[in-house]
């Protein structure tokens, strides 16, 4: 698949929220509280991100958006990977690895020494990608989120 990454822009916000909501509802059974959380994350990013330390990217092929990935500040030393999404038609193409490489490279260049992310155990393909890229699951907790019983996980890696 011929896809490139470009910086996230305000006009991507509705698409990003809508696609997170639709894909996670279909694949995970998440309720309407999930896109509300995504909207809050996106709005916070647009309102106050530091471009030197935080960035989001949209994967696209022409005008067709295929995914997103964000690097934001958790602490001055720790970056947080957020809003990682890949459209089903783009899965298995190597695009997710390209997005991960971009995010990790940005985090290193922005001066972070570590990266963390939050996910669910049910996202098996994503967890395999995290493992291949040096992340380790450091916390796992059964919980109820977005109308579903899930196992929430925190993954971490040194940059």
C-alpha cells in the first residue's frame, strides 16, 4: 500500500473521533463513551500541545485517511503513545510499523527517554507490534471500560 504520514491537522479531528468510535464499536463492542474520550484527547491536543514535544500524524493515501498515531507528554522524561488507529483495509501492509517508527523517532528527537502506552489485551495484533518494538507489558488489570469487561494494560519501553 502506498501511504504517507503527514502532521495531524484540526480538520482531521472529526474523522479521527468518528473512526475510533466506529471501529472500536464494531470490533470490540465499545459503547458511545469511547468516542467521547477520544474527542477530549483530540480537543486537549489541539488546545495546548507543544509542537516541539508533541505531535500527531495521519497516515493517508491520496485523500483517503488510513490511520493515526500521536506522541504526547506524560512527564518530562516519558512520552505517551496515543490514538494509534489503523483502518482495517490498511492492516498487514507494514503501515503500522512505519507509523510506529515515526512516533518512536520523534519521541527520541524530542528528548524523551521512555515511552508508555495504554491498551487492552484484546488488541492482540497491536500488542504483537508493541512487543516487536521493544515495549513490555508492565501492568495488567481486569476492568470495565466503554461498556465492556476488558483487561487494561500499560506497556513501557526505554528509548
